């Protein structure tokens, strides 16, 4: 019975380990781009944010599709739909001022953090061993969103650098969590082979 559970867990982990890696790579690329080349125009910032939020939302929905039978997977769907909605608003509403875009970004990051923290609690209660990576991502997102809201900036380049730092740190956390999940699947495979 224990071997069956180990094999089932290993199969599930092997099926989904790459989803946080993809999401993390998207965040890393965006973060590096934004850190290397702070953008000068609100329109460009709006498009970069909007496209990123849409892509991130689609990846989160993909994560939900890969885990929809797991407890707490609905939070991935909620996170993905929220990201897509905010991304579409940002792309469609290009005449928005720096302050509106700034608060839109801050709200998105803050809500992403809250959803990830809730998902981590659900994963912890269901005894999912990857809960702490989701919690780490959620805490980083939440604290960064709080920092943005408490210290509003009007400079586009400052906003881009701050968002780039967030994207980079969040990307690293997600990539590491994906590879940790893959390593765990390998360890479970070796345990079930014994």
C-alpha cells in the first residue's frame, strides 16, 4: 500500500514539476529585462505589465489544470483569472496615469501574495510537502505589494526596477521549487524501487 502511494505521488510530481519552472523562467526573463533596461514610457510599462500578467495568468491556469484534483488547486485558477483580468485592463487602458498603473501593479502583487499564502495553508493542511515554496512566493509577493502601496513612487523607472526585482526574486523561488519537486519525485521513485 505504501509503495502504491509513493508511486502515485511520484507520478503526480513528475507530471507537474515543470509548471512552476516555466512560470519562474517567465518571471526571471521579465525581471532581468526590466532591471537591465528601465523603461521610459508609461505606455511601454503598461504593455509590459499587461502582457506579463496575461502570460502569468495563463501559466497559473495551466498549473490549475495539472493539479485540479488536488486540494487547494482552485487558488491557482483564481490567481490565473485575476492575472489575466488585470493584464487585459492594463493593455486596453493605455492612457492611464503613472499612479493608476503603479497602484494596479501593487494591487496585483499584493493579491497574488494573499492567494499564494492561502494556497500554502491549504497545501499544508493536505500535507503537501511543497507548501513552503508556495508560502515563500506568497510572502515575497505580499511584502513587496505592501512596500509598493506604502511607498508610492511617481517615477516610471523606479516602478520598473522595483517590479523587475520582484519578478526576479519570484522567478528564482518558482524555478527552485519546480526543480525541488522534480528531485522529490526522483527520490520517491528510488524509494519505491527498494
